[in-house]
C-alpha cells in the first residue's frame, strides 16, 4: 500500500491476515511501533533501539485478539521516540501528516496510527496512552479514541514507558467501530444498567481554552446536558482541596496535577530504561534528550511526595466519579499547532496539555475523545472521563450520543 501520509515506519508496510470469521472481519488496522509483531523488530521510534533488538517471536496479545476477531494488520506506524512526546514529530523518521489539519502536527506519541486512520489508510489503529497519546492525536486529527481504565486490557507484548500510567488505546473514525474494537479487546459488552446518568463538567479544564475553542465546544456540552440532565460544575483539582497537600502555589490547580504526573511518570521512565540509556547513549531528538536528562534530576524526596499525593488524588477521583457518572472536559487545550512551530511555543502548549490529560493518568480512569468540534477548520475533541472499569459503558454512550448528533447534522465533518 502506498503510504501517502508518511504514517508507517520504514519497512513497516506488512500484512497479517485475520481469522476467516469474526466481528472484525473485513476491517484493516495499523499497529503502533511499540507492539510486538511476529517476525519484526519493535523499533520504539529510535534507530539505536531497533538495531539492538531481535525480531519478535509472537504478536502482542491485543494484536492477536484482533486478528482472531477477523481484522487484518496492514502495517506498523511511526511513534514519537520512546513513545515520549505529545507532538507527533520524530527526529529520525519525520512527521506523519495530519489529513484533517494540513500543515499542523498530528499529535503524539501515537502519531502514525492517528494519521493512518484519519487519512483512510486503515479502519482503526492501535496506539497507546501514558500522558495523552490517544487523546491528543485523536483531538488533533478528528478521531474517536479511548484511553481505557489502567490495566483493563493486557499490555503483554507492548513496550513499556511508565507502567503505572501506560495503557493500550485505539482510534477509529466512527464511534460504533471504536466500541466494537473495545468489545473484542475486553471480551464483553456494555452493562445497560450502568450507563451514564450524571454529568459533571470540569470548569477548571474549560477555563484553559481560548474563547473560540470554548464557543466551538459549547453546543455539544449543551446536548450532553439534554441527554443526561443539568450538569454539576466541578474542579478536577480545586485550589482549596488542602487534603491533597497542595499548599504551595505551584502545585495548585491543574498545573499541580501536571507536576505530579511529570515527577511520578518521569521516575518510572528512568527506572525502566535509564540503565539502557546510560549504556547505549542512543541518538535522540533534542526535545526527547532534554526530557530524558531532566528526568534523571528527579529526587527520591520529590517522588515520595508525588506518590503520596497521587494516592490521595486517586481516592478523590473515585469518590467524585462513581458508577453512572461522567466528567466532561476538553480533549486538548486547542487545535493542533503548526509544523515547525517554535520550540518554546510547543513546550508551553505541552504544559497545558498535561494539565488537561494528567487527571486520567494519575487516577487510572478511562477517557474517550470525540471529534465534535472545529476551530478555524481544524478538529477539536471533547472528552468524557468515566468511573474505573466503566470503559464499555463509556464507549456505548459515545456511540449512542454521537449517532444522535449525526442525525441532527451537528457533528463536525471529521
């Protein structure tokens, strides 16, 4: 297949036929280059990593499940180096195109998977989400995407970044197909008696948006209220929630969650790969190298403090989002930045992203992004975060809600 979007890794345009029968028969999917594929090296977005690895002996478990359900693998897609960026730009392999926002980045680290789905090269694609790598590309490229409950789906055969944050994830252009893939991977269907009935709106998250973005999302928020009743307006991390120990100004609000995430996740990355980085000294893009160097400066005291606060935050989120409750928030702080944007601008944008995405990562909750809005002709996603384990109900609700939106011709064209 001709890769017009630069979505696939060099030599990654392989195919594996699925089972003769199954719920996904007739669908083709792509696989992010952190998943093992039999006979191929899992490259992790870095040539030095790839050159030191042997071909995998078997498929990752989730890949095999999809093949057993009848789907066909069409190729391996580019990932940001070590799945460790949210931009979608790979120093070694380039930047996959964003078909829905030409000239803008696709988002990462599941960049190639998002590009391939948005451009119609495949029906759906596997990515992953540690700090937003499904939610951000989904928003930028106008796709449905799910970050599932942490450890709801096995990661066997998937390269780790920070295990207590890492999740399998996937993209599709249609909510019904996203849901169908979820049913296959979780081997179950939604419990109709546990569907969302209560809507919470994260005011502090919407406050991060500019006026254009808020205005674009507002009609869809209103339709959610029509479906679920009047929303209760909450803060994901209110400044006055002193039980979390957020007493210093820098740790308050959503930026406080981003700080917790960066410290806890950063230490896990070094624990997982630091020895290899020190021994091999792989060539990395400047941004990735800078981030890895910073992670090595994290102290034990910072980690202990972050883990204590994370535990308290998990408890708060469990109480805030019980069964049948969803929290609405923007998937991203705005539309995709332009390619070759100034690095300082990208870093500032990344900080805003982590302020939005860290809640689900820290708490381990499922979050779905839906391509409901557009700003200046570019996609902008709206997210729903559900209770622990409510993945299938979240998927089924999104399918139902978006089918009604489609009938009302209010969905964006993405």
